C-alpha cells in the first residue's frame, strides 16, 4: 500500500507491505495530475515497512515513469528512508543508474537525516 500527504512543502510517501509496479504507476499518475506551487518538488519516501521485489530493469522503468510525471518541475529532490541493507544497496544503485540534472535521489537510514537534507531546498518554496 502507498499513502502520501503534503506537509511543510514536502510530499511524504509511505510504502507498507508488498509494493507492486501497478501501485507505483498509480502514484506516478497522481503526481502528473496534481501540481504544487514552485519549481522544486521535494519527496520523502519511507520504505522501512515495504517489500520491494523489483529488478534493475524495473527500477529503470520506474525512474523513467517518475521523470515523466515530474517533468513540469525544474528540480526534484527525492529522499529514500530505508532500514534493510539489501534495499539500501538497490536504491543506491537506482540513484546512480538514474542520475539526471532534473532529479537528485539520496538514500538515508533515518527520517530526521532525510528531512534535514530536503529542508536545505525548502527555503523559498510555497505551499499548494
């Protein structure tokens, strides 16, 4: 299951249980249909309670989908909070393989560290 809420100019996205590609497609569709004010999109993905079983090719497809749904923003900053070494490794590879000038992704082990990084870009953003 994927839920999300908008707080302090950051979209907090929580993944719980087994996450499917179709759920990610629905999330991407929601992002492409909604727009926040400003040119920088800040995303906090909490994956500590998620089960992801994607291949490297799947991650590339997920990245392409995310790039398409956020193309209306000048910059996208995405922080991933994870607790398992396997997921840390996979998301670190994902962040490296899908690097672009448009999107910067970082992996964190705590929510506080992820929020501190995102808040660096939160100075001049306005709410919905």
